């Protein structure tokens, strides 16, 4: 019988550490529910001790998710671990993931601790966590660049203290597949009680090898858990991509001989949800979930696929959620059909009022474009988030005028604290004029570091999805807006980013 490969998804924790990728509590819950539909084994819901907002998100997910283990990250100290345990109280299955740096560089420069101090801290923390939950994961941060003798000593000790999973992270993406696989193998062979824990890999993509390194850790090193994110989301160059490792193990089962519990039919919906929630667009040639992943432009390739799909396709597009019949709803579709499609897409709204608000926006969109695609529905639900209760700024209306040889002018009406304001401004183009009109009143002082437009579906009728990234006083946030009118989508995205800048949730950087 084949071994089981555990899929540990950290989109909501490590993925959220991408600059501007922070999510609201409700957005995190929607993604967690989609991960549960995917049958992800472990969902790392956040870092409970980093902020009250993250604590609330971990707690909400722990109380809502029934089929997956819910995990919270914590540094190796009693306060963090206690906070994580408190947030996880309502979980059907809970895990605390505690970490401390073990490389000489990190211990000296960051922790300013001796190896002996780190050793004792790790032992005590795992012991403390094990008394609060039955499932404890330990990570030696920057483990791949740590001294092997010291790593063996510390990992043997934390296993003896009750750690049930040992994760060996390539925190800075320095590893090479063969070397990393043999590194895991060496640790498992040298540590006497290594068989008492499940071994895990957590690889970053700085050299573009996160997936390859993770698979080498499994095949060569004998790891049985992979830590990954949807779309490879993560800080710097990102993390190991869930969709890629899952489909690699499933497609090449002849080589890996491992079972994976993921329901791959929900991969594409998860990818779109994460992309539209964070504003991080999936590149067209991205493996498995990119728009071109199953497209064939070469005449020779097209001829082969038409005769026999397996001439050029090693996976079926349908198996990961792609469908040839994308049109699902139109302006005559009713509320029940809309709710049913939301369920099929893995979207669960919190209340009937949220459903009604989303349905109203769907009908408004259906009056403006004849064909409504799954992407449009996800954008409708994600547009400015369903809940507007705590928003400082809200879009109302916009008019703009531009013609060749004349300087564009835009007038925008938006709400500030529930009260409507109206501003007019000129700009280099209609988008520039619209955003300057907003800034004329708001005076945020924020610097725009990214503006991007992505067509949600493939026609001139398509909605435009705009991402605006703002930076102010060290904070970086993304705002996302969608509308058939690109100028309106841009204004919505800018207001969305301003709303996130208003949120003062403090975050503590941590990385396994």
C-alpha cells in the first residue's frame, strides 16, 4: 500500500506575508473553506500572536472548519504558544506550529542567542505546547543552512519532548534538489528517534526550485508532508506551489508511489479565489492554473491533440477544474441559481444579507454584459469584500471626459465615513484623473508602487480587474476592484487600498 503524502497549506499565513497580500477575516474564512473543499490535510490559518486580527481569523477558521486540521504558527515562547492554543480551542483537530532559528547566522545576528540557549528554548517550547494540544510541529528556521550536528541534537530533543511533525525549511530558497533531498535523508538516518515524527519540507522559491526541492525532500529524503501555498503565493519569490506538487505526485504516481487526498477538481477555483482576493495575478503560462496551461498554439501540437489528447497533454484540464463550458449564468438567472453556483465555486457567504448584496451586484453586472463567467462571479463576491461595515471609503459613481488633444477630467462621488463627497481633477489620462480626484480629498500621502489590469475573461466585454498597491509609512497594501469599465475598476481598487491602509492591525514578521 502506498504511503500518504500530507498537504499542509500555508496560503493564509506564509502566503499572506507577501507585501500587500494581507486579507480580511472574512476573506481568510472563504479561502479556508475552499481549502477544505480541496481536502487539504492541514490549514495553517495564521499567526495568532501577531495581532488581534490574526487571532480572530485563526479562531474563526478553527471554529468553522471541520474536515481539515487547523494550525497556528507561534514563535518558541510561552506567550505565543498560549495565544495559539487559545485561538485553536474550537477546532475539531488543532496543531501548534512552533519555530526558532537554528543557523549560526540567524542565532548570532537575529536572535543574539547561543546554540545552547536555542536548544533549551526549543525543548521547553515543544514541551509547553505538547501539554496544550496533541499535535505539535517544530521548525528550525533556516534549517537548511544550519550545522548538521547541531540540527540533529535539537531535533532529537524536540521529538523526545513530543513534537509529532518535524519541518526542515529552506527559508531563503538556497537549496538544490539533490542536495536538499540528501540533507533530509541524512537527518532522518542520524537521529535515533526520527521514526517517531512525520518529516516535512517547506521550500521557498528564490532560485525557482521550491517545487523541485520539495519533491526531492519527499523522494530522496523520505519526507511525508509538503508545505505549500495556492499559486505559490509568498514573500519574495514565493513558496512551493500546491497545485504543482499535487499534480506532479498524482501524474507521476508511477515514480512517487504516494497517495494524495486532494480533490483536484477544486484547484482552479482555489487559484482564482486567492488571486482575486490578494490581487496577485496568475501568469498565463503558470503550470496547472495559468490561462495557457492547456492551450496549444503550434499547428503540430493542435493536430496531435485533436487526434489523441495524450500526445501533448499529460493531465486532463477537467481534473483540475477547467471546463470548456464556462458560461453559467445570465441576466435572467434567479437567486437560487446564483446561490447554487456560489456553492459549486466553494464560496460560502456569512449571512443572507451578504448573499442578497452579492446577488444585487451580480444582476447589475448581468445588465451590462451578456455572458457571466465563473471568474465574474468570484469577482462580484470579492469586489471590495462583501462586508462594508468597517470601510472608511466607498465608491458611489464616476464620470470622466477625455478626447485627443485635450487633458482628461474626472469627477468622482465616494463616501467618507458614510457621507458622500464629490471631487474633480485633471490627469494624464482618465485613470490618473480619477485617482487624483480621490487623493485631492483624502490626502493619504501614499505612494503607488503597482498598478496592473487583468481581464477576468477573454473578450472585449470582459470585466477588468485592477490591482493598486500603495505604500505609506512602511505599510504595503493591495486594493482590488473589478468592473467592465476600467476607470471605475481603478477607482474601486484605489479606495479598497485606502481602506486597508486605515486598518491598523499590527503584524509580526515570521517565517518558517
